[in-house]
C-alpha cells in the first residue's frame, strides 16, 4: 500500500522558517524509489541539522548501498530546527524524509548514525515527531525497528531504553544482512511480532538488542553483571569489519547539497582503521585493523565522484591520511590528472612526523594554499608519552620551519586539556610551544606576518580505549587551567598577538563524558533533558549545561549515583564496564596494560610497521592489516592524444 507524501502540509510551513531549502530534498544524486515496488524500507538519520548531516560519509554510503539493492529503498531524514519543530507540532506534520517526504513511522527500519553522544536528545525529538513511542517496550508491530549505529553505538547503554537494537562496527554488510532478515520475517507474515524479528537479529551475534539483556547492580552502584534474559541470545555481541575496501567503492554518486553544508567537497575514504595507538582516540581503537584502499581504487572513485558531482575539491579522508603507504603517489597522481581542472586536494590534518613539503605542495598545487593543521595533542613531552603521541617538540619545530620556509604563513595546532596525569605546567607548555613556532617562522621566512592558532578541546575518556578507566577533569578545573594558559599567551608582548587562542569551556565535555561512559540509568537523564526542551546539544547556542545538571540531580539520586560518579571517578580493573559485553575485538587485559604503560609514560610503536602487540583484534575478528604498496601508478584513465 502506497504512503502519501506530507509535503503539501509541510510546504505551507516553510515560508515561516529559516533556511527552508534544507527540507525540500531533490539533491543531485538523491534517490526516490517506488514505495510499492520495495518490500524493505529504511529511513536513515544523522541526528543533527541538514548542514552537518548531509555530508556525513557513513549515512551517504549506507543510503547508496541499500538503494542499489532490488526491492529495498532508503531515504534520509535530519533533525529539524526548533522553529520548524514548533510548527510541525502545531499543524501535526510528522517527522519526514527529505527524499520523498514520507512519514518516518511508515518505514520498516529507522537507522540512526551517532558519531557523537550529543545527538541523543535529537533522536528523541525525531521519534516523538514521528509518532513512534520513545521507549522500545511501548512499540507495536507497525512501528519501525529503531537501530543505532556509528562510533557512539559502541556503548549504546545510555539510550538502551529508546532503541530496539544497535550495530557496532562497519555498516555496509550489516545493513544488507539485517535487510534480508526483515524481508524474510515480513514475507512469512511477521510471525511472533517485534520480539521475533529482534530475536532473529540478535542470534546472528552481530546485532545487540538491549531488551534481551538484564543489568544487575552492586550495592555501591557499580554493575554486577550483564546477562541475557532469553535463550539463544549471545553473551557478547561482535563488531562488523569490512575487509577489502576496493570491493566497497562507496559513495559512487555522492550527494550534492542544495543548502550550504559544513563540507563543500567530494570525499574519498582512503583507508579505514588506525594503529598509531593514541590512547585517547576511540576511533583509532574501535576501527582496527588498518585497511587501505588501493591507489587505483582511489583514482577510480575520485574520477567517478567528480563527474557525478561537479565539486572542485577532493578530501582524502581517514584517521591519519598521510600514513597511507602510497600517499605521495596518490597526491601527485591526482594533482597531475586534474591540473587543468584546478581540482584541489585536502587532508583533514597532517601528523607532524608524516609531513613533507613535497606532499604539501602536491595537495595545494591546483587549489588555494590555506593553513596547515597539526595535532600534537599534548603540550609537554611528558604528556605526549602518556597519550602515546610520539612527536617531539623538535619534530614540530622542524616541520613548521619547513612549512614557513616554503611560503606558508599560518599553522593551526590542536591540543587537549584534562588528559590523565596532566598538570598546570603541562598545559602552560602549550604557550611555550606556540611562541617557539612563531619565533622559528619569523626566522626562516624573514617575515613578521606569521600566525599560529592554538585550538584546545577538553579530553573525554571513551569506551574501548586504554583511558576508559581514567578520571575526567572537572569543568571547573578545566576552565581554570585554560584560563592560566590564556593569560600567559595574552601577556606575551613579543609574540602574543601572533597567536590565536580558541578553546571550549569544560562544561560540554562533562555532559559528553556522562553520556559516553554512562549505563542504562543515564537514560533517565536524557529523557528529562529532552522533556525540558533540550535539543541540538552539540551547538553552543542551544546547549544548556544547567539543564543537564538539573536533570541529573532530579533523576540519578534514586540510583545512588551522580554526575561525578560517571565522569571524575577513576575505575578499577575489576569493575564491570557498561560496554564489556560488546566486543570491539580489543582484549581488555591489553587495554589495561596500555593504561598502565600510560601511567608509566611508556610509548608503544605502531603495529603496522612493527611486530604485533597482541591487542586482540586480528585473531578475535578473523581480520588482518591490509596495506600496500601496490607499486601501481595513478595514470590518467583515458589516453590523451
């Protein structure tokens, strides 16, 4: 049976909201398939505004993977701004997809991709607008299966009450497997209702259904154990890992936005995973092992993507793009191929020890020469040993000297504040490093218009990392530490004006910390914040620290815990962590040993180039590191006569 578009009702509201173009759909390369010709239908959401959600690679890839399959359709939905939300409630317009403006409630699966935990209240907004009960236990057979994915889904316990299931790891193969299970269940007449289809998903071992697990707590508030409450459900759920990225060259037809978005470029993921071993980095830990896309595979994706979109910049994406074994050949080959078209190339950021001026020149040959971004992360040599960021200040000064000496005028340095064992002195050394960078830049360039921007974020301990046991620095201590650094930089009469200083206060980090290491009891806080009007917590103009703290104070005491219990408290080895039953492949003992190495300021090499350190991923997940070089060159795809 066909499902009607809600666009006629929506269209009347659009003249009364800001940026109405973001809600109309029809982007280049978007897909609308006939509803009646498909038997499994997905609504995919990145729970943020269109301008952030549309460029998201994860959603874009799954959108295309699903729509390529016969009998399957996928459409996209994004968070609506509060002005449209109010009008939708007033005029009873439900949460809709931008592709065909069909109501989200009509779909079989509602899949949400969380790259950050600060999107949880937006999820509740979307569920409520869609007419889907917030609590999974209240949903009926005609409600969509609410599925969480993305990096934050590696600990979905804070939203366990609101989701039906979660997938951890790579989604390309997982969504196809889920599709076939849903298709078979529907073809059989939906026997056993929602519980049966969720059970079929759970018993694969790769889909986590929170409702099939009970959490037992100890008198002191810690978790005693997490146990399945249904026969046939696995004790641990494993992550999905896609091997051989050349077999998954997505997106082939990248979406071109109608409204301005945060990234106006065509992006290609050149490899997935990272083994640098930065102890703070959840993305690097949970995406192991490293899997490189071949130089020829990258070239074909760039060629097809540019033809399909008309973009004038290509982003070469990964967690550490300059580590690709053929990055020099990739950059030169692409720059050669697109010299006449003036196609620019970009890397998200460059490791200090992976930078060379030849690579930088290739990346900027056809585009504009913007600033360079490096991420030392720790202000002192000691801190960089703690976090396993093996970069010395000498390395950094040598690198920026090369950059300034070759015509660059601006460098951005990214650091974190609140790292384990950090002191005021460690943070104040960030100022010394910035001064040394400016001094060296002036020396090698002979110019005084040298700029260095210092950008600082608060450290948040994340699940499945060696720092998952670490205490988080309080918001007050973070702000005080950063205040001392700000005063030091501003007080430098010789160099201070050449140093930009950007930082976030410590309050959003505490909320993120509550959500990232929380358990099911934190769901009550999320619901209270949502009901009190919390939305868009990743946006400074909407985020309310006071609202989160008041909601926590109103809900957590009945469980005998508080915000500090989840954030500034250090965990012990014996403690059962809320995500221990979700298997990222990393051995918990190896993570603990790496945590002890951090406290001892011991560095560990990258296993891509050195012997295995037994993190557990490859044998546990039956995977292996896949790297080049292939020895091939990125020749033009067509012969020029």
